[in-house]
C-alpha cells in the first residue's frame, strides 16, 4: 500500500496572520484618528471669521458664520480635542473627543460643525480612511 499524508499548515500560521492583521488595522485606525484631530484643529484655525464681532474681557473676537467650524477665541476648545488610540483587535476602535461643555452647543445647535458627521474634518477623515484602507493587508 502507498499512502501520502496531506497536511495543512494553515492553523499554525493563522495566529501569525491574525496578529498582523490586527496590528495593521489598529495602525490604520490610529492614523485616521490623528489626521482627523489635525484636520479639526486646522479647520478651526482657518475658518472664515465672517460672523458677529463682539468684545469680551477687553478683547475683540470675530466669530465664524453658520456652516463653518467655530473660530478660535480663547483656544480652550481647540486645545481640548483629544484622541483615544485603538489597540490591536479584530475590530479596532479609537476615539476623537472633547470634554468642553459648549462643544455640543456649537456643533449641534449653532451650525458650527467641527467634528460631527456634517463637518469638513469628518468628511476629510472618511476620504483619508478609504485611501489608506489598502494598507490593511497581511504580507
């Protein structure tokens, strides 16, 4: 009798492949997070100051107009934008956030979108993510 044993090495290599995928996917998410944060701050710095002008604390501030990111006044909001990076996993998740109490009012009620789905930065992040998705591969 002649016998040939056929055996797969897939199971042996599956853990290595999975780990590489998780690291690459997490790296991608973190790149998108960092670019998103950068775009939020840049858009706030470069927003047209075409809104109301008012004095507060001896200084004059010209706000942005509706439909544009908020213009920087004290710098508190723009400096509060933070990221929580993702960790390698099957579905890596990261977060861009601010804990400034008036951010929600600006974003949702005053039409000064700076990081929500209607913002320029969000749309830039989606486009960047699609462009970078090709980097999530195992080689």
